[in-house]
């Protein structure tokens, strides 16, 4: 009788273990999250020559390489490759050959531009960003307007004394720095505008031709746009020839 009771008890224990195993809930398995794929900035496919007198188109990425020809301001070329050696160079494809031009941001740019040519006796020109518009005001001033409300205006006169004020009367000056406009060093004056940026340059380009160029706007890039505008400005004045 004891042996039968012992067997019966053992059977109950085994049955309980089996029953317990059958009713246990499955443990959730964590699904690994996929790692985000880093996004790459699109590589530029073309560049524009912005140096007023153009740039040298060379057989290699060096100022000692032979010059194939001079690429004029405003010309856009497809990019083949780039190197940072020797100050930085772009390999580009011309109409009949592949060669190299400097990557100095004062001479070439991967941004898009339009060219304005004044014509007439003053015959000045400038590159301004694609997407901007220009209009001639009744005063003769040429006004370039960007999509963000920024603007750059160009006024001409026979002398700087005949140019209008760069800023409203009573506007305080916030800074003065030197800037080169087509080989001529002049002063870039910034003003304490109520909001945004207000800067101007006024200079005598040649006998009988003076310029007042004013930039204003709330966009953070207005000052940079103005510097680029001045870098590409060209007027009748002998300059030093093509850059590297």
C-alpha cells in the first residue's frame, strides 16, 4: 500500500510539472531597430566662373601647369573631379578639352547665377543669385531682389558727391571694413539697422563714374550675398588679368 501511494504522489508531481510547462506564456523577443542610413550631401555637378576677369583653364591642378585658355566670368562648366592639393582645384570639362580651374571661392562657385549687363556708357556688370529679380527704378537705380526680402541696389553718378545717402539720416554706423571691388579698395560701411542687415559701399570707379551699392534685408545670408555680389562686380577699369 505504501508503494502505490508513493507512485501516485510521484505521478501527481510529474503531471503538475508538465501542466505548468504547458501553460507558461512565451517571452517577447525584442525586434532590433534598423540603424538610420546617413544621408550624403549631393555632390556639385557644375561650377560657374565668378572672377570678373575670368580664370585660367590649365592642363593640371597647379599654377605652373600650362594654360589652355581663359574661361570668362559667367561661364558654367561640368565638374569631373576635385582635389584639395595645391590650394584646391576643380577638374572641369570644356567644349574641346578637360582641364583644371582654381576652387578659390572668390573665383569659382558651385552656386547658380544670372548676369546683369548695364550697357550704355557706364557698361558695368555683375553676377547675382539665381532666383533673384531685378528692376530699374525711376531714379535710374538698379534694384536686385531676393526671394527672402533681401535686396542689393546699384546707383551711379558722375562723382561720389552726387550719390544719394547710403542710409536714412540719423542712422548710426555699426562698423567699417576694407573691401576690394574689381581691384579697387574701398570701405564697406554697416549700419545699425532696426532689424536685419544694412551695408553700403560708395567709390569713384573712374573719372565721371561713381557707384553706391547698398544691401539690406532680414535674411541671415544678406551679408554673405553682398560680399559675393561685390566680388563679381565689374566696371570699365584696367585690371590685372585672369586669376589662377
